[in-house]
């Protein structure tokens, strides 16, 4: 366990002291970055198809996407752990920045 802010500060200090320098967006054209972006797009398409499905019983992602659409982005949702956790991760991306673009 640790404080995310403190750990990131420590990591940033180590990187500065090492002389490592990566310009903003420096990884954008890296082959691995492109592969991850492509895979995330494929996964999003798959999750979107599951959310739109009329299958019975209802797929958990369909419920998650409906809840996500009903509440503001800032809403915090508490869930019980279990198999639904993997659907929450796919149905509710958390990798998007909430900070305004520079």
C-alpha cells in the first residue's frame, strides 16, 4: 500500500536525477504504444457489441453501460467484488483523463 501522489513524486524525482527525458507524446509513435492502442480499440468494439446485445440473460456490460450513461462522469459507483469486476473494467474505461487538455 502507498500514497499514489507520494510514489509518483518519488518516481519523477528518480527519473529527473537519471537524466531521462521524454518529450510530451514521446511514446505516441512507439510500436508497442500503437499495438496497445489498437488492442484497446478492438476491446472497446467488443464491449460495445456486448452492451448493445439483446441476449437473455442480459450481459453485465449492458447494465454497466446503461448506468454509466445515466450518471455524470464524476459519479463514483461502488460494487461488490466478484466476477462482475471484469465487466466493470471493460464497460467503464478509467484511462481517460479528466484533466482539460493543455
